[in-house]
C-alpha cells in the first residue's frame, strides 16, 4: 500500500507533514491558496520551541534540518520580567536541553521558514489553489476546488487555518471565538545608533513587561547568530502591546487599521511607562505596525473518525501569547505522520491510525489552547491584587534562584508561558 494523502493548506504544519510523509514513502499532495512567494517584509518572527524543534528534526531530511538551524536567528538567553518602569522582577534562563541536540529554541521568520519548507516539495505543492470542501467516498476522499476541479486521495488533512473550510464541513459545531484581548505589534530595525539607545540587555533576552493593571508588553530580539550567518529579515527588536481590545480601542477590524493609528493607540497606552518603552513604540517602522484581535478555539469533544482529519489552527486555534500555535502544528505533523506510516506499512488500518492521532492530538492541543487563553487573560487582567501578587512572586524568584527551578521548570510553568509570543 502507498497512501496518497491530500493536504489542504501549505502552512508550516502542512508542509512539515508533507516532508515527513514523503520520507516515510507515502504520497503527499499539498494544495495552498496563497502564491508561492510572499513578501518577507510583512513577516513576523515565530519562536520554534523545544517541542517544535524536535518535531522538525523528526520530519525534515537531515540537510533541510541543518539549513533550518543555519537560517534561524540567535536564541535569546531567556525571559526577563519587568515593571512598566523597567525594574527587573526576575530572569528565567532558557531551558535548553543539553541531552537532546534538537531541543533548542529557534527564532525564525514565518516567511523564511515557509520558503525553507517548500524546498524539495516543488512537485508536491500546488499554489493559488482555493479549497472549497470535500466529498467522502467508500475507499477515500475527493478534495474540491473553487475552479470546479478536484483531487482524489486515501486521506484528507485539513491544515488550512482558523477559517478552514474542511473543519466547517467536518465539524460544523466547532467554534473559534474572539477572546476580547488584542494587540498592537511592531518592529524596530536596528542600526548601530538604535542598538546603543536600546542597550545590550534588551537585545540578549526576551522581556515581558507587566504593569499593575490591564496591559502588558512583550519584546524579543531578532539577531544573527554570528557575523557569517544570514537572515531573510533585517535585524530588529519586535514588540507587542497587549490588553483588552475595548480598553485599547481595537475592534474586530483591527487588522485593517492603519499603522500610524495603531502606533498612536500603543503610545497612548504606554503614556506613563519607561521612556525607553515609549521610544521603541515610536521608533517602529510604521509599515510593520499591525493590530491583531486574539482568537481561540473552543474545546471539541471526540468526533467519529473518518478519512478526513485536521491539523494546526484548523482544529486548535490558540492565542499567540505562549508561542504554542505554530509549535503545536509541527507536533501534529510529526504525530500524524507516524500513525499514517504505520497504516501504510500494514501495521494498522487507516481509520485506526487517524483515530489514534486525533485522540493524542486532542489531549496536548486543547491543553495548549487552554493555557494560551489563560495567559491572554492574565496579561490583560484588571485584577490589581493578582498582578501585584505575581510580581511579588517573581521578585522572590529573583532573590532565590533555586525557587525558580522548582516553580517554573514544570510543563505548565507560568513564567515560561508568559515568555513566548507566536507572531
């Protein structure tokens, strides 16, 4: 048996799945609605964490993995927490694994990673192909396109994002909701003068700013690993100001608002913050300033297994405040490829393989959705006592580093949860 697997969506998860399936001897076919080449200047960083790195290491050919490592930006030393006056509350070092070479964080641009993942799949990916739905058959599935054509396969994977037509047909009751939290993000491009104004500390670490009430600000550098390495984006410092959309003045059309107007909203929010934070907001290239309302999927109970399944944002959209969205999609790709390879070798049947993937995915993915939503609520909280309490805990951790290991080096550690933004 050689399974033909149709993949609706050529994002990070879908392309990673295609590599893993091809390496296992299956026949992937990817159908992506976007063009082959996207403008890298509009791209933002994605923080590939240890789980995402392991998944990529499992799925990619060795040469492509090495290229991924080479194209990644320098990994931050860790995550610092600070007040709005930039008084440091605590610093948590990056928990990189010394025993697993693949378990290291890799900041990289989304567009750069997408372009990299297209390498070697030129005969597999069809670009500018809009999927409209599917038709199930007794021995497989037919994927339908907007131009009236279709494709037949043994399995269909919906990896087509939060607005997935595949999910809407397969699970019409599954919902993606507005969390009421929104953000304004921007990039400050770095020349020598700007580096000096910012200072080395903010350029070596990620920083989470926690005012007493209602808002937060996250900062992360995007720098070359060394003088010889190359990036597909100019070196910059990324920032995002987060809070309740209503308090911000953001609405559901925030992603369409002008960069200048959004920049003014962020500056108004930071009016009483440290001058350096206000400078960073004002210094952002206005063409990079975007508004983002945050959305989250509602948990979905187990559904009847068919030859159609879902991956990434198509089933578990989550807020970007832990950086888990893209990493979970990569994990999906590795898990699904493993199960489908077993079916292709005759060690299980196709429906059992898909059912095993879905059962495993629902556990880790909706836990990630829950934690991401929890962090979104925490960043935008108006509970002054709760915020003061958390800041006090962070100061205690700073004074007693051993306490930080006990509190934050756990699977659901709150500090690490705060330290990832998937934009």
